[in-house]
C-alpha cells in the first residue's frame, strides 16, 4: 500500500508596497481626475471673479476724493457686486465635506458591496495592508489638494478682506482657507471610510458621511470656533470690521440689561433690537440717533469679538482637533476591519 505524502504548503509572500501603490493609482485615477477636473473649473471661475474684484477694488482705491459722487458710486457698486458670498460661496463652504465623503465613502464600501474584497484578502495582500494602501494615500491626497484650493479661495477673497466687507475669520472663509480646509476634508474622508465599512454600500455611506460632516461643521461655526480662545471685549463703537464679532449686549452702571429693556427704549426712538445685535431702523423726519441716545442715558454697548490677529492660532486649533478626530475615525475603521470575519 502506497502512502501519499501531503503536498507542502506554500506561504504567499506579501505583495510589495510598490505594487500596492500601482493598484492604488489604478483605483484612484478616476476619482482623482474627476476631483481635479471639478477643482480646475472652480479655480478658473474664482480666478476670473478675483481678477474682476481686484480691478474694481483698485479703481475704488485710486478714486479721489472719496466724497465725490463717482467714488461713492464705485464704493456702492463694489459692495453690492462682491460683498455677498452668494451661491458659489455657500457651495465652497460645503466642498471639503462633499469631496471628502465622495472620495472616502466608496473606498471600502464598493469592495464590500460587490464582494471583490474576498479576492483582495486572499492574494497575498491581506485586509489591513489592502486598506492601508487605499486609505492613507487618499487622506493625504485630499488634504493636500484642498490646501492648494484653499489658497485660491484666499486669493479671491483678499480684495473683500482689505475693503472690510468680510474678515478672514468669517464663517464663509475661515473653514475653506489656511490649514482648516485640510482638516475638514480629512474629516469628511474619514467619515466616508468608516461609514462605508459599516454600511457596506456606497450611497448610504456617502449620504451618512456628509450628513454627519455637515452637522459637525455647523456646530463648529456656531458654538466651537468663536470660543477657541477667550473672546476680547470692548465698549468702542468703532471696532474694525476685520475682526470677528461674537456677541453684543448693553450694560448700565456695569450691570447687563435685558434685550427687552433696550428694545422698549429703541422702539420709542424708531429703532429695534433683534437677538443680541442692535438693528437700527431710524424713522424719517430727523429722528435722533438711537445708539447715541442710549449712551446719553447711561447705557454702554459691549462687544465680544475675536481679533483677526488670532487667525493662524485658531487655524492650528481647528486643524488639530479635526486631524485628531479623523485619526480616531480611521483607527476605529482599521480596528473594526481587523475584527471582521470576512
């Protein structure tokens, strides 16, 4: 009787990182080309708008005297034309989250949805090396691309910042410039990757990632960013528009008074108060200045603000916590992937 020898097992050698890089490029090329195409179109649009804004601002700056009718017309035209962020500005605020979610969401979800992940895990790659080869270049790439695009947005907004129509700390500029834009893009990407692993489907992953990102961005703009550093306070009525106003209230004899009390006084003078911002609507017929009247009656207006000089400090703070948040999400993704049974 002949005994059959067991066939020797052949251990698969791990696929070299160089070859994984080639696979990553093949995987990312369509997404990369699409993202760069969209950003190229937006860059051209921003460049054209920025050139027009700079030309109009230069004409305004060289117009003298400032009280002349043509100078006032140039000033009003510049403010009405470029002073509002419009639809494009709103879209740019959402762009880091959109690109991040659409780049990160399908990364694992597409493989899990189609079942091709089983092939990748059994070809000498392994789930962790496979995921690392996809996730790490994606996170770094989306951050670098958005930092470059953020520089274009900053260039576009520079005339408006110098004019005083907006500030570098404005909610429409701060998160899409400097380092913060990289943090927001990475957060969207990390949310997309984790959501893709949990959902195992592309569309729900992208929708969930962007929804969570939007909520986080809203929370940061409304509650977190104004208090990264303790706001300064001033009673000056001539605070530079380059600073970011946090809140405003009135005091009398050092004691804060309610908005309703101020509102009653202002209504009698033809003005009103909305929230914590004084809205002056002076009636015609030579009505007295309501702000000056309040001051004459012993009231003091106090303004809480973040000075524009804190821009880079706040940028590092925002980038820091967003980067940490993204690393936690990606760490959770790798941990969950490692525990998967297939």
